[in-house]
């Protein structure tokens, strides 16, 4: 398990901000966040309890606005990644088709050669016995086996046996010709798929790279908000980040519970019911923002973390350091590693669901790379695929849409309201599987583990933008 001193920055400072630049650079102007109070404002407010609380509320509102904007913005990057994943999957299919046809062609060619040899033997045999127009000269004059079959076919007085041998040889040659035509078409299809995959990867990397400059600027603003909150409340940035993580998980659960009855756009043909908070026993530790002892079904609502009191003696905190510039998306640097949360006990088949969660958590801190499926770099569907592959469970391929359709085809979808640790969440831009662009694994109360994007890599965080989740989750193992 990987660890980092700045455990929870992925939960907020990284989580909330990294996508924000994308909305400005790629998706158009983002909604402006509330202007942040200056340090002079914060220091002045701390002297008065009422004013301090008002400033805390203002800073928290700014933090939430940044968070919401970041969640909306990262969709563009993930959609680009899914476009590449789909193109890559189609390229792999095209390559597999060509490989299969190549193998068929070799077998068909061997069969055709054997048949042609039988025809040649027939020519020799009949020429010796005075068989009609057949002559050994045919063997000399024929340019190839196809020419020989043609010459023999024009001859008269063929016996029934001779005609049968010739017919088989012609059928075998026709098979060779048919497969050759299919090979030609498959080769063209593979070339097109390869070109489409390259363009999709370039687009995905360009989409990610365009966010880099803005990311650094927004990171500084986010860090400053956390510094100011910690100063006002007399705590630390780590404590405020932990508190925020817990609040985000609670918020996610509340949003999921309030979602009205919906369908999946016809993909499953059934309707979900309004989710409830469930009857599990999960609680969230406000000091860490991580789940503990999740129970069966949707975990219960944890107790609300207490808000730290405001100290009487102010002290100016140190100025937040400037974060380093993110690396180029095609070779991302390893992001800071969050502390691994307590592993929950999977409700139905702990050896499978909990094993998949443990595998995914073991990759926390690894970089996100488009098309990555391990061992040290991942994209979203690659992480999901390998997490369950580690438990001997297939997921339908390295693609979000394929994975959803696979679990649908084997009857392993359940309503979102019945989610439990180990289930796979699917994000969609249009409410249907056709618009699916991201997936992740539920880990506990309002939390999931995911390969996020090239800026953040693999992390565990609150379930973001619940409104974009498909109303069904996949349950690869356990009872339905």
C-alpha cells in the first residue's frame, strides 16, 4: 500500500481544482467562484467570533463552488479518454479479426494445395491410361494450381471420380480466394482503426495538456482557501481537508438519496426507486475522511464531524508553497499518494468484492495514462478491469461501454439505490450507456476508488456529480 505525507490533498486541494482549468481551456468559461477574502480580511475577521464564522462560511462556499466547477470540467477530459478507449478497443478487434483470417487463410491454402496435388495426380494417372483429353503437358503448361484446375475443367470425358476430385479442388481454391478478399478488407479496416486510435489519443492528450497552466494557478487558490480556513479555526490544513472529505461524502449520499425515480434510458428496461440511506453500519471518521466497517447494502449516514472552535490568539500561517507544474499527460508523474482508507468488508462475497477493492486501493498514487491497464499506470476502465481480473472475474473488456453492456448481458446490474462496496459505478453524459465515459468502484459511504485523470492519477474520494451516474451499477460477484 502506498502512503504520502499529504494524504488528503487528493480529496480537495487536488480533487477540486485540477479539473477547473479544463473547463476554462477546453469547455469554455467556467462559472466564476466567489472572490476569496484576502489575508488581511481573514486576520481582521478572526478577532471577532461572529465575523470569523461569516468568513468561514464564505470560504467554505468558495471551496464548494470550486469543487462543483471542477467536477463538471473533468467530464471533458474523461470523455476524451473514453473516445480513445473505444477507438483502441475497435482497433484491437480489427487486429484480432485480421489475425483470425490470416490463420484461416493458412489452413485454406494447405487444403487447396493438397486438392491441387490430387488433381495433378489425376492428370498423370489418366494420361497413362488414355483418359480423354488429359495430358501430362498440362502439368508443364499450367502456370499455377488455379490454371491447372481451369485446364482440367475444360476437358471432356471426366469420370465421376475425376469430377469429384476436381470439384473439391475448386471449392478449396474458392475458399482461399474468399478469405483473401476478407483479409484485404480486414487490413483496410485495421489501418482505419489504427489511424482513428492515434487521432483519439492525440486529442485526449491535447485535452489533458491544455489544462496544465490553469491547473497550477487554481491549485494555489485552493491551497490558500484551506490555509485560511485552518487559520480561522485554529486547526491544520490536513484537518480541514479531512473534514471537507467527510462533508463531501455526506453530500454525495444526500444527493443520491434525493434523486427521483428514473430509468436508464431503455438500457435495462426496469426502473429504479428513490435511494435510501440504507441500513449498513458504516461510519466516517472526521479526522481522516475515510470509511470504516461498511456493512451490507448502502451504508448508514455517519455522524456529522464537529466543527473546530476558533482560537482567541491569531497567528499568521505560513504562505502556501507554489505547487509544481504537472507533467505532460502522455508520461504523467506519480501524484501524491493518499493514505489508504480502512478496507471495508464486502457484503456478499468478501473474497471477491473486497479483493477487487483492495487491488484498486493498492494502486492509489499510480499515474493515469490513456489506455493504461497496469501494472503501474491506469485509466478508469483499465483499473476496474484489472481489479476484478485479480479475482478471476471478467468485466467485458477495456472500455466503459463494453463493461456496462457485458454485465447487462449476464444479468449483473442492480439499481443504484442498492449499491454496496465492490459495485461498479458508471458515469454518462446523456443518461444512457451510449454516453458512458467513466467508471469506478464503490468503497463505502459516499466514497469510491477511481483512476481519475492524467492530473490526479488513482485516488479514493467522495462520489462526484451523482446526477451523472447511470441508475444501475454492476455487481460482478455476490448475490443480486
